[in-house]
């Protein structure tokens, strides 16, 4: 056949060439040079480094409000992007689709990290990149020749850990997931594409093993070039991911969760149906390793020294209030174990949270004051005594708790908490420093903004006031503001004109040291360790925010001693986590992991009456939304498309 | 002098002419003439025949008497037994006419001095045969094919300078000549002939007319074929039919004209009004991949070039449909071929044709928009019906005020934007001019045309420029044929087409959507188009355009007025053809070379100012509240953009596009007849083509590379005795789009034909009077296609971007800069297996002629199976992690169809004639292999078994009766939005309680019409002719796009402005007071698809299955009679119209526009034209 073909070509060429027209062999070969192929990405160290970057580029943008499931998929903040159309009579705005208005469906999943739609990234894509990288890097298969072997090993190890992390991320969203450890050829049969979801324990073991494999070749944080390598996977990061995966494995959602009983086509049970207490110990051990690694690499709790604030004298109160906020917004501070910097994300989260204050002209289009935590988030923070407000003796005896929604004039005793003489809610006074670290509110102060302590600005949030709902631009839906995520000294270059909001960019933490410490405390408690060993870890974190140690606080300010038993301590640890990691997405992961989201997330969304122009109008609690979070929402739906594509996949229960 | 049948006059005439010629040939061949004394009339004496008619000889003599000085004297009844004679309309030489009279018998006649002719019948004529005289002197007579002597023929002795000219009787005499000499006979307009003298001394030479050569041939791929011998499916449209439609864009004239061509037009905007057309039903997916190959004078052109071709320049227009017809184009012809030749000059005196048309153009339909009061009331309803506690948008006071005819229109604006923006009609002009003629050395055809189409947009006098669409086209074509030598001909074709467009910015290329759609998108009560100046702006020398307070709404009037665009393009084509006759090697062998270069260039310039916008001063008036008291008629304008606005025009940039095409072709053609029975033909052709765009699409490397084709094709034909025909074709093509191993494709085909009517046994049946023609033909073959569609051009090449977006951002200090590097992104995996799309085509046809072929019927059926259609692989799960989509040649479609063409022509009496024609095309296609998933779960979502253009959607049951029904029906929450009573209820096909993607089913007919037909007739009475042509389509569905229609919803790109309300929606929607479950519009809402997605789904609710029949064309013409004194000028005037009447069950807009109804409407045209023919 080929012979005949050649004859044909020759006849054609003969005719055409006899007229001096063309040379057939070249005429149709129009593509100049070669076209790049995947192997070209492994030609040398330079190209391979780009591929390594590609592996990293799959990291979810947890710090970008428009793409962050932990921030959007939870009840911590509500916002509207529709500043102009939104009006008093309008509907409660999107985008809280996850578990709220039923718009998250298997037909069209919200924030879909499986298929990469609706704001989610396709993590399988990222996993494939890692696999391709791991498979192509070795020298013997054509990897780059001009690089150091130890560096090559280190890069491969990083790609492996990333692969493990992407599996981990999917695992926390979907539970049992397929394990994809190699880049399957597109020429493979369709049956090779139809992989099964692996049971929870297999997934966890795969993550653990992959990380263990990579560990020896990873660098220690102390050995990296901080100026250009901060953000790469180090030993500590790998150990932390491994520990977190084990924590998930030990947690109620995956450890003997009989609500989730899924048997696939092969007859394999995907969710462990019986609880295994030893998993907590395994997680605790891993956390211990991670914490030791962190310590040996000089990671430490960030304690504010007040240096971010202008002027010489910064009070203790201010420093306590800066503590946890600085731990979030200072770019790679000493407790940031792993973070991802994304220029847009860093800008969006700060501009959307920022607010105007008296003296500014509320016209700047890059300040939106949108990120609005609802009332129940404000209520979860401790009292000034470091205990829940509903059990605080002072709150009870002074009727503060009963009258918490009443408007009161701020007295001298609360003058660092809110504008003295101004009127605010009882709920906003006598709270722990961490409350003031996290939230802004009507007549509350906003530390920083380029001002010295005595000049700190307060918010005025009623309708018509500068931070309030003007009906034109920048509507805060609840009356609370996400102060925590804003850089300390973000300023207006020209406050009178409201233009030029300057923000200090920061890498959004993926893992903070306090996260690990609190997990360690949790694991120890679950594993049966006594409270004397557990409490110091909580106390260390509380002390950074000027909050009394647990035992002292509970003993002196409540009538409870529930810290002395496992379940009581569990509640304390959980509240500590929720408060410490507030507005960072921790609540999204933890409430699901603990299987408490059904309660937490179903809390009615209440706000101040933001359309109120007077104190009497404003300080009324309005129930904006009654969520309908159900047990299916613990795990994300696999899209119908994926199920149809691969009938071996079993849908998560309820979807 | 001779009347030239100008094609524009009577498009049906040429066929009749051919038909009559045949009869004459027949008559003269079977008759014996007795003219011995030569002709009595001068060669120049012509008799005008007014009408086609059958006459007796007596009547002919009457005619001759009337029109000449002669009278006839003959015995009565002398012609009693002579046959009647068929005369065609036109002019005939008197001699010829006279001979006709005597063809039946032998007559003798004497001419006396008074020009009286005395006719006698003789019983016997003795032929006088001269004895051969052995002298070196010969005599002879030169006649034409009808036996008419030709005077003035040059007879030269080859190799010598001497020669003679035939005398009045066509006779000549040459002395001193030797038997070895050769004589050449030549005459203008006739094919020259050379003979050997030999021993003959008395020669009878017959010269053939050159123009006869075109008769009875069909234009086929790379050449012509005797019509009788054609076995493949080729439809030729009568060019006159195309020319009679008053349009400057020929693509809009195609619909319904011929079988197998499906065509529709979706917008009427000048410069943008190309119709879509396909040959049979294209079975590929995608838009561009269905277009047929279009060839003008053998050279591939694009649709745009076709649309710029002046209809008057067309000599022939054919479409090639089956595999055998298109085989020679191989891979290029998979979607059918449109074959056009342009006119060439004929030997003879210069003929000048002039045609001028003046047309009145107006929309066929006008979309009705509800009045502003209704708008406000319904807007309030839309809000309150969804949320009774919400506050209405417009207060009663506001509505009342707006209703007040004496209101202040600046404060209470009410704008009918469509009215502001458009006018009712436009006047267009066209002028065509051509000169043709030639001599022995060369022939020429030079034609130019000019047309100006105007838009129907309004303009404001205050502007110094006219922003209405003005679209001018100029074309120039020159075809020159040079006879280099006896055996070598050189044709040079030069053509240029130039477009000058001037109109609103962004209108061209948008299908006229801009203005029309914005007119509907603009809020009718937010602001007026232009404010009247208040005291403060009384000075303003500019228009005070209205807008909302922050200037973020669109004021379409301001957009229209504020600038204009110049868009000019030119296409230049130069073509050279060399025809070499190689009879010297073997008779019937020819070589041909064609070279063509064409260049296209286009640029646009935009000039505009940024309009000053105004609103009513804040505080005095708020469009949502009514703080201005009704009594107050004062108002104060607020300048929205005093800093950015301007009244001075500025240049704002445009685009440039250039491209180049080079084409070369060389072919060897052989045709010969052996033993008078065996017709043998062969053709080999090699072609190459290169297309290069100067502004590659999407600025991609792959689009910057030339597009090349290389092909070798061949055809072998064999005919036996005019009865049996066989044909084998092949195309062997190379395409640069495939990997080397697959770059060439071989596509053979064959065909057979049988002319039963030429069989003896058929003649013996004796039914040939009734069934005069009976031919069967059929073809089968493969056709390839390299235009696969999909996102890539080279599927065999991988596409990896080694410097994609940066990532990393490592480092602990942002201020020092972070460390990032580019990433690698893979957009296409190289797949060397991607290959040709291949279609197996079969075609079977009958050609039937009845009653001496007065009635002809050609039914034709076809079957096409197209495989290897490129399709995205659907079974690639996300877990594979591919960042790109995979494609493979998977899909297979089958299409079948039936086409019938019917023609009937007859004369009722001497003055009256008519022609009827009709055609019908039914084509259906079906997907038979398709890579799809989920069909095991929901078999109804499968594409298999449906047309490739089948639409899928939800099945709307009715509108929800009440909220109770919503609660008790399958959940539609997944579609989005709050579903209430009056919203669309969908059928839960799989009964799982949820409406989702598995409840989607095939709905409606395909989007391209399955049935297309046209029929019409022409009727003539004396100098008057009338023609009518109807065209229609059936079996198609289209979908209203609620996103473009939904009233009150925010419009993308605008802030604070809401879409207007169609009167149709206002009148036909569901409301709480009128709970019509089948209302044409669901419960009103002011939320668009993002908040109310339920009603915006593709479903049967929005589906319109329709058909239409329209009076596509009508023409009344009057030819000014020759007797009126105009000697050398033929004049015809006519009035014609296009799209005059439309019958359809869909009346919202023109049904031909389908879902594109808000575009610039199709135009109804009334046209006046006049044609001059100077001889």
C-alpha cells in the first residue's frame, strides 16, 4: 500500500514539478521546526524548574475569596458583590451556595475541586502534573542532565508531597477518593480510566507512605534560602500534612462514621464502620514529630511586640489584640509553617474586608467592607475573662448575657474596646482580646491603619454612616467586619477622598503552628491523655492573646470545671480552635471533621438591622437566613458527569 | 444585425432557444432543398418573430410580406400538405425562413422585377451533377450548419498569400490550384476550417458557429461534458433566475432556486447579510466545516468573494452534489461544490449591456416594543409578583405623569428606542455595465458594477457626519481570451471587488445586532435619547445625551451618533489560463494550465467622540422616586462626564486584515470519439493551493502558517452510442493538517448512466411522444474532508507552552520581590492518528422528459455515510487529570434525501407563453455512531438516531398552576432560582424527583430545515413578462433566547438600565390575574438567568417549530418593441420585489431568521430597473 502511495505521490509530483511548481515532500510540511512536547519540559534544569512550579501551581487558593471553599463554604462570612443592585427589598445575596440554598447539586457542584468547575481547581490535573514530574525527572528516563542529584531528589520529593497534599485536600472534601499514583496514558483502554474510590484507610495510608517516601530528600526549613525558597515543601511541611491527614482519619467523620455506609461495585466498604481509638494516638505521634520538626526549625508562636503600631507606647491590650491578627497577616511570620502567596487573593481578601471610617470619603472603589461575619460568630468568642460568655459569672451576674443585644453607652471601663461615650451593643463589650483581634463593629476600634494608639479609628456602621449600608457601594450585611484578615497598617493614601487603599500583601497560611498545636491537644485528649498535659498547649496560645489559662479562667470565672474530663475538654479545645482560626477557614474543615456542622452550620444567620439609621433601629437582631444544612453536606457531591463517565465511582451519601 | 437575447430579460429564453434550434437542425437535416438559383433576400434581411408559435407556410409568407418589400404569388392550397413550422421568438434571416417554408417538398419560385415571388410546386427535380473537370480550378459553396450560404468567407490557400472571398451566395472559385494544396475557410464568429483540396473540384464546406459550442454541455469539475453523458448529480441554476432577484448579494438569491441547496439568511444588515448555505444536508458538526467548496473560474474562493460577485457576470452556476461530481476536488469537495464560471466575450461587434436598478428596502417585519406606560406597569408587576412586600419601582405618580401628554419629557422620559434609531425604509442603487465582443485574435468581456446599500438607521442633523450604514461595492472584471496560435489560447481574467462601508462603530461583522439589540436593551423610561437643553446648557453646540446618574447605562442613540467606522476591503484576483491543443500528438488531447493569485485586504478606521451624558440633576429628580413635584416643569441637567466627554471627534483605531491565495492547476484532457460510437474521455489534473493570512486568528503560530493543498485527480469517461455511459473518478489529495503518514488520501468514485430513450426498443414502444426522455444514472464514491473542525488545526502536533503563567511566589519578603517562574501548560497532546473525515456517497437519479421535453422531471435520491467525524472523547474521567480535551475520529452520520426538480414550458398561443418550475429538497440526517456517556442511565439523552443538529432540552409541561404544584412536583431547584406558580414546569423524564441533566431529551426538528422548496413561473404576453417565485422551508425548529428577550432584567455591560418589554411579552404572559398555564411568557421577573435560571433553560417552552412560504421574488417586465423607433438599442424596464409576502405560523419576526430575530431584520425590497442593450 505504501508503495502504491509513493507511486501516486510521484505521479503528482512529476506533473507539478515538471512545471517547476513545487517539491511535494516539502510542500505540505509547513510546520517550521518541531512542536514542543512534554519531554521538552525536562530538557534541562531550567525547564524542569518550570514544571516543578506547575506542580505547585495546582495548590488551591484558599486565601482568595473568589476561589476559597473554606472561606465561602462556611457560615463565618457573608457578603454581596452586587453593591449597586442590592437593595433593602432584594434577596439575600449569593454566593453561599454550599449547604445554604440548595444550589450545590450533583448536577452542578459548587466549588468543584474534582472537575475544576464553579470556582474549584481541578486537583486531578495537579496530581497528574506531579506524576508526570516524578516519572520524567530521573536521569535514566531522560530527565535533565545539568542538575545536581540531590537537588533532583529534593524536587522529586517535593512533587511527591504535593501529590500527597492534593490527595489530602480531595480526601477532606470527598472522603474516600481514587488514588492516582501514575500518569495514565491517554492511549490506555477506557477500562483503565474507570478507577474505583479507595477506602478511607487506604487513602490515608497512601498519603502517609508517599510523604514518608519523600521525607529523607526534603530540606529542612532552616537550610533553605529564605528569600527565594520560603513557601516550598520542607520536612516540617511534609510532616504537618501527614499529621493532618492522620487527624482526619481519626476524626468522627471518617472514624467509625456509620452514617456514611458506602459499598462500591466490588463490595468494598469505603468508610470504616467501626471506630478505632488508636488512630488518635497515631495522629498524635505524627503531630509530635511535626511539632518537633517545627521547633527544631525555629518555628514559634508569633507574639506581637507592638512594633507594627506607630508611636512608642503600645499598650498590652493592643499587643494582645494584634497577636493572632499578626500571625495571620504578617507575611511569613515565625508561626507560618506553610502558606501560599497569591497576589490577587491577598488583595481581594483585604479590600473586601476593609472598611471606611470617619474622616474617609466612602467612594473608593477598592474598599468594599463586604466580608461580614454573622452574629453567632461574634458570640462564639470568649469574654474578657477567657471563658464562654454564657458561663461567665460576670456576664451572668451583670445580666450582660441576657441583655447582650441591648444597645449601651460605652463607659470608661471599656474605652479600649469601643468609642467611649458611643453606643454599641452589650455583646461587643467585655470580650476577650481575640474578639477584638478578629472583628470590627459599630463604634469598635480598628487598630492600626497607620495611626498611633491614641488615634485609633472607630467604625460607624449604621445606615447612612460612613461604614454602614449606604445603599450605593460597599454593603456590610451583618454589622460585623472582618478586621482580622486586613493588614495592620493598611491605609488610605488620601482618606478625605477615599482613594488609594494601600494593603500589605501576605501569603495566606495553609498551616499555622497554632493549628498543629491545637490539633495535638485535641489528639492527646481524644487518646485519653489527662488534662494537665493537654492544657499547657491551649494556655500557650491563649496567652498570646492575653487570655487567662484555662484552669484559672474556668476556676475563677465560671462555676464549671468541665476541663477536667475528656468530653468537657473536647468542647474547650474545639471552641479554642474555632476562635483562634476564625475567618481563616478553620471552621469549615473542623466542623465537618467533628461532625458538628449539622448544628453549627444550621445556626440561623442573624445580623444587626443594617438598614437602621438610628440606634433604636440598628440594634435589632434580624434573622436573615435559616440554612438547611444536612448530613450530605459534610462531603461534597461528585458531579453526575463524573459518575456517568466512570460508573465505578460511588456517589457520596445523600447526593 | 441580430437581437441578442439578454439574459436579464427573459431568464427562460435561452433554453427555449436551444430547444428550437434542435428542431431546426432536425428539420433541415431531413429535407431536400431545391434552391438552385441562390437566395433572394439579402443576408441582412431579418424577420422579427414576436412570439414562439407554430405557423403555416401561408402565415410565414404573410410575415415576409409585412416585413420586407416582397410579395408572394402562388396557387392556393399549394402548401396544403406541407407541415406546419415552429418558429421561435426572435429574429430570423429571411432566407432561412423562406427555406423553412420549402423544406417539406420541392418548390420552384421565380422572382420578378417588382419583388414579387412566384411559387410553383414541381413534382420532380433533376439534380444536375457536373462532370469533374480536370482543371486546376475549383469551385464551392460555404454554408452554415443550417445549409445557409455564407457570403464573405475568406478562403485562403495555405502557404500562399492569395485568397478569395465567397460571394453573395456563399460561392467561391479558385484557379490554379493543385490537389496537394490546403484551403482555409474562416469567418467571424465561425470555427475556421482547413481542408485538403485533393481531387475534388466542387467543394461543399460547412462552417460551424462558435457559439453553438456551449449548447448541450454541462459544466463539470475541471471541464465540460456533454449533458447527455453526465452521470453524476449536478444541478445548474438558470443564471437569469439569480439575476432577477434585486440584491447586491448573490448568496441571498440562492434559497429555493435549485434542488439540493439549503439556504437561509439570518440577518439583513448591509455588508453582513450573507446567507448560510449548505449542499444537501451537511452532516458534520460546527459552523465552518459545512460550507461547500466554492469555485469561480476553477479557483477556490470564500463566501465573501462569492457574495461580491455581480450576478450579471455569471455565465453558469452549478452545484455538484454527489461523490462522482466532486471526486476531482477530493478532500475539498466533501460538503459539495459550487461551480461558477464568468462570462466571456463572443466574436462579433461590441455589445454593451447596461442595467440600472433603484430599490426601496424595508424590514420584512418589525419587532413591536411595548409602550413606556405598559413598561412601567409591567415592571412593577414583575417585582411585586415575585415579592409582594417589595416596593414597586415606579410610583403611580410617576406613571401618571409619564402618561400625561403635556408632561415635561425631560423629567418623565418615554423613549421608543427602536423608533429613535431606525427609519422605515432605505433607498439602494445598483448599476451594472458590461461590454463584450471580439474578433479572431481575441475576445473580451469587461464588466463593472456599482451598488450602494443603505441602512435603515436614523441620523441626527446636528451631526456633521452621517452614521447610517452606507455600503458601497464596486466590482470590475475583465476576461480576455487571446488566440495565440491555432492551437494555443491564452485567457487572462482580472477581477477586483471593493467594499466601502461606512456606518456605526461595531455594526459591521456583528450581523447588525448592535443597534437593533441595543434598542431592545435600552431602558425606555430612564432617560431620553437626548435632553432638551436647560438654561445652563442652552449654549451647548452638542447633543445632550441622556444616561443614568453614573453614566454606566447604554444610550444606544448616543452610541449610534457618536462616531462612525470606515471599513474598506478589496479583493484582487489575477488569473492566467493557457489552453494548448495537442491534436498534433493525438486528436482530442489538450493541456491546460491555470495560475491564479488573489489578495484580500481590509482595514477599518473608527472615529468617534465620547458623548457628553446628562441626567436630571440629583436632588431634583430621581428616576425611582418622585421628588420633583408634578406641577414643576422646570428641570436642571446634571453633566455626568464633563471631564471625559467631548464634542470633537477623535480617531479610535480599527483592525487590518490581509491574506493571500495562490493557486496553480495543470490538467491534461483527452476527448475523442471512435467509430462514431465510442466516446472516450480522460482527464488528469494536478492542483496546488496556498492560503496565508497576514493576521493569524488568535495570533497563534499554527494559524500563521500557510494552508496548503495538493491534489492529483483524474476522470475517465466512456460513452457508447449515446446510450451507455460510465465514469470513473478519483481524487488524491494531500493536506498539511495531518501527520506525514496520513497526509495523502485517495478518494475514488464511479458512475453509470443509461439513456433508455436512445434505445431502439424504446423507440419501438412508440411512447416517445409522451415520454420523450428516460435516463437513469447513478454514482457511488468516497469523498474526504480535511476541515475537521474542533479547536486545533494540527492535531498531530502537540502544543506545550513552556512559558505559561507564573507560579511559585516564594520568598519571605514581598517588598524584595518573590521568586516565581513560568509554568508548563499542555493544551494539545499530539495525536498522529487523527485523519480524514470520509464520506461514502451514493446517488441515483432519473431524468424524465415528457411531451417533447416540454415537461421535465428529475427525481434524485441520495445516501451519504460520513465517518471519522472528529469528536471530543467523552469518556475521559476527571481523575485522569488531563488539562486538555482529547479528540478522535469517532462519529458517524448518515444522511439521506430526495430531490425533485420539475420544469414545464409551453406556448398557449402566438403571443402568450409560460414556464413553470419547481424544486423540492428533503434531506434528513442521523447520527449513527457517537461517543457519549450516560445513555445507559438515560437512553433519551443519546444523540444516536437524531440529526447532528438536533437540539436537546427539557420538555416543558406547562406553567405551574400554583405553589402547591411546585411543592408536589419534581424539584427544579438544581436549575436555580425560586420556582413559583407561573414558572415553567418540566417533565421529570426519569421520574427521580429531580429535574436535571438526565431529563433532557431531543426536542423539535433540527435547526437547519429538512425541507426546502421553491416554485414559480414566468408568463409572457407580447412585450410583457411576469415572473413569480415562491420559496419556503419546513421541518425546522429554533429557540427563542430568553436571555435576549427577558424584560426588566439587567443587561450585561450596563448598570442601572433594564431591558425593554416586547409587546408580545406584555400581551401574552402569565399573571396572577390571568393564570394561563400555556401563556407564551412565564411569570414576570426582573431577575436575569443568574437568579431565575429555571425559566431560562433550553426547553420546548421556547421552541418554535415552524415552516414558511414566502413570495421570494416577483417581477413584471416590459420590453420596448423594436417598432418604437429605437433601432440599435434594446430596452427593457421592470419592477421587481423580494420577500414580498411571508406566510408562517410564527409572526414575532421573520421566520427565516430563526433564533436570531433581534438582529437587523431581513429586507423586503421593491425594485425598479431598466436594461439597455446596445448593439
